[in-house]
C-alpha cells in the first residue's frame, strides 16, 4: 500500500507510513471516501439543477417586468401627448 502523502510503499497491514508517519488509508477507507464524494457530487448536481430552474424562472419574471415597464412608458407618453394636444399642461 502506497502512502498518499509521500508515496512510499508500506506493508498492507500498516496503519501509519513508515517513512513520513502519515495515516494510511485502507482500501475500505478509500472506498468509503469515494462513496462519500460521489454522494456529495450527486447532491451538488441536484442543487445546481434546482438553482438553474430558479434562475430561469427569475429571468422570465424579469422579462415580464420589462414588458410592463415598456407598456407603462408608452401609456405615459400617449397621455402626455393627449394633454399637450389639448393645450393643457403636463
Ligand atoms: Zn508517507
């Protein structure tokens, strides 16, 4: 079994590296770590997908709001135009 820290070869039963003293991970510990990382990855990907859906919904809301602003500006211009044509003051 090779030390992950210094790369030295150690007996399979060793718990600590004979060269640098680092804790050696058994194959079972490595497999467990891989399982944890895969689980974490899955959760992050789910989170990312959710955020992307939220972002898409927000973009749609922004689009609607922009359309409403455009409509209100046009309505305002139209009313100002009407007032002016009637000789009124704005
Ligand atoms: Zn080592």
